[in-house]
């Protein structure tokens, strides 16, 4: 199973659209794909008109197992994601949870929030690949350096764990 996070700490650069389109393209190739909305803005959840009482926040906080949050190969986002706190070893929670899905899915595509907090760090530690979406303005490009530094720091965390 390959985990791909669509990332940029800047909003409005096409992360949600990219995540959705990659998932659709892989499904057209007969791949089994889980699409995950890890953004507290829940734009992907809204775009898919997904209605679920269970969501990724419930999974990350241990309220439910991941399989209870999956509906039509999608896990809904939650506005409560912004309340997740940095706790010891919290940066690897998603990685361990997603490992349970390896026999089921070929790919997990993660739409991340426009921030570099604990939620994004979880996406990075769980990911095999990242796609950085951006626009061509100076502010979006400026943030890529910080993002690259964060990705390199997360690589060190993953190697240690």
C-alpha cells in the first residue's frame, strides 16, 4: 500500500482538487484507493457530499477503529482536528492506524490542512510520497523551503521509529 499526501502549508493551492483527481485517476486504473480528508476545513468531505457520524478525528483519538470510519472508500474530515495536541509519539498515530489497511488498499491519498501542525506531521510520517501543490506567486514558493525543511525533519523521525 502506497500512502501519498498532498501538502502545502498555504491554502488555496489546489490540495483538495489534486487529492480528489489522483484518487479518481487511480480508481480508473482499477486500483483500490482510500481517500482521506485530514483537513479541519473539510472541503473534500463537503465536495464529496459525504455524510458520516464517524470521521478521522474519532479514529485518531481512539474512539473508533479505522474500518468504522470508512464509507465508500472515504474517511470524512472533522472540524475537531484543530484541537489535536502535540503529545509524546503523537506524530506517528496515523502511520500505525493505516498499517491495518495494507491488505485492503493499493493507495491512500491524504488531503492535508494548510498548516504544519501535528495533523500534517501525522500525514508526513504515514506517507511514502508527498505531492506539493503550489501556485506561482512568491508567497507560495517561499513556503516550499519551510515545507522541505519539515519533510526532512519528519524523515528523521520516521527513521528513528
